[in-house]
């Protein structure tokens, strides 16, 4: 988890500095182009164990959804936010992602938030509000 947070921090700072003059879509495109080969190399050994003929249409559609909406659109929005609001402010609002996901999952798929998640939501909102103080 710590390694993922460090990598995401490096990425966000890199978008701010290396992404000057590029559109959010161009930054996202280059991110995908440079990241996919490494992911393919890491996953290549497992490809032979997949029963490709048994992969359902629903699974392929879920992959397309995850790729186009969850990855591309989310990265474009993130990169645009870094460009417009800056990396520090974008990172702070990024902390609200679990809260938003929980609030969407509640009515959409019937997941009931727990009291621990409620406390987490209060902490997230408090932290975001604290960063907004002058």
C-alpha cells in the first residue's frame, strides 16, 4: 500500500512538471502507452493458464468498461484536475474517492455502509475542509 501511494505521488508530481503543454488526454495516452508493455510482461506467464474459450462476453464487456470508463476517463479527469487546480489540491480531493464510491454503491448495489465507514467519511470530509482553510 505504501509503495502504491508513493508511485501515485510520483505520477501526480510528474504530471504537473512533465505534462506542461500537453492536454489531459495526451498525458493519459502516454501514460497508457508507457505502462501497458510492463503490465503485459508481468502477466505474460499466466496467459497460458487462461481458458480463453470460457471467457464470457460479460467478462469482455466488463474489461471494456473498466478500460474506457474506470481507467481512461478517470485518468483524464485526474490529469485535468492537476493542470487546473494543482497537484496538492488534486491529491487532497483524491482522498474523497472512497467516500464517493461508498455513497454510490449504497443505492446502486445495496451495500450498507458500516459505522466504521461513517467515521472514515467524517475524517475524510474534515481533512478536506481543513486543507481549504487559509
